[in-house]
């Protein structure tokens, strides 16, 4: 297995996004199920785990710390700051002030049961705070030995360059998959130029690319996809028609739909590291096989042509969520 580079670290090509075990897609997984998935991921070769202070309002970090801290030497640990639920109230808040970042790091270290976070992201750029100030505070954490490398999430190429001038950025994390091609506008190439890894979250398009999510009206009332335009009943009906053309390509490739989507990402560029998440052991095993799934140039071309940006119905975020991110858009 050829490893990929994230700052000072070398990791296996597919990591694990921990969010869904505690947050985002309906009720959290049971303690027993979450523990089983995390430990099995480790045994399957995952050596890069991604969490955040936001997920479950700290519950996900606590889960990761409780289950994986005895195996801390076996993996690269990533977490995020700058996007949290206040102690009182349910509305999440973007806060990139230096003092908030440093306090968040201390709280994360305690929940994760570790002395150092390998990769510490700014979860969202707080547009009320210069990116240079937020990254400067994060750089202080590196100098203090509490963090080893820095990352940014959902930022543009311009913001990446500004941040990188203050302190080397090891990774940019953003949504990237066959049906979310926005990183190809600018930030993917900027990462390659600067030697920055690109960590792709939602590489299976929040289950769309598994071809198993058919009726979004049945999603749990707390499922975040209910507020995402692409999963609106009308938009999703149109997006399902794309899958009718995707399934024959899956059959041609001789793998599962999820494996083909992950393999496409792995073949897209050597600095891309997908982090699919799941609470299902079978899906975990299926995802990991994508590392051995071959894709030739002809298949890459067919997939690229099928999932053109203008062929997908609906933006990835609603208006309120779109304001929070700094990523390039095809319609801008």
C-alpha cells in the first residue's frame, strides 16, 4: 500500500471520518457499535482518524479518546477548532479568535486523552478575524508542543496562500467527490503547488454515491441532509437519474459503487486523502478495498464526463451554510 503525505506524516491512502458516529446523520451510534467500528478500522489499516470539537458537542472527541488512546502510537490524529456549540444554546458558532482557538485546543486535548494533536484544523475561517491572526494562534500551539501540524477546512486557494505565508499548512480539508468537483476550480492545484495534502470529506457524497440512498424523505428528522438542497425531494429525484448511468460503469469496473467513487478520488491526484465515515462494519471493509480497485484512463474519463458540475441538481449547502464557507463555486 503506497502511503500518502500529510505534512510530516505518511498515512495509508484512506482515512476514517469519525463524525457520523456521533453527529450529523441522525441518532448517534451506540457506544458498543462505535467502539467496534473504530477498533476494526485500526485493524483494517486505517492510520488517520479525523474528528472535531463540533461533532456531538465534544462527544466524538471523547469517544475517540476513550477508544483509541491506548493505541495512540499507531495513527495520526486530526481534530478541529473554530466551530463550536456555545455552552448555552444550540446554535453553532464560528469563532476564530486566538484566545478561543487556544482554549478549544486545551479542551480537545483533554477529551482526546492525548498530549498532542497531530493535525489541528481551523474548522471554518471566521471572516471577522484575519486568517493570519487565527493561524498565528495555531502556530503558537505548534511551538508549545500541543499540535504538530496545521490544517484549514473549507477555504479557497487565496485564503490557503495567506495562511501558508504565516505558517506551513499541512492539509486542506473540504468536500470532494464525483458530485462535488469544486476543489478542481483552484484549491486542489494550490495544494499541489504548496505541498499541501487535500483531505476529502464526504467522498461518497453523503451516501448518494453508494447508490443505496433512494428516498430522502425517510431520513431521520435530525439528519443534516434534510437541510441540504441536493437532498431535497425534487432535486434528489433528478440526481438519482445520474446514478442510472453510473451503475453500468460500476458493473464495468467490477467493484461496488462506493469502491469506484473512492478509487476515482485516489486516482485523481496523489495528494488526495479520502476520509469516508461509517457506523457499519461491512461498509468499512467495503471502503478499504477501494485502495486495490484499479481504474484505467478510459474509466476516469467516463466518470469525469458523467458527473459534470452542471449535471448535479442543487448546491451542496443552503444559503445560511454557504455563508460559512470560503470555497470557490462554479457559479461565482
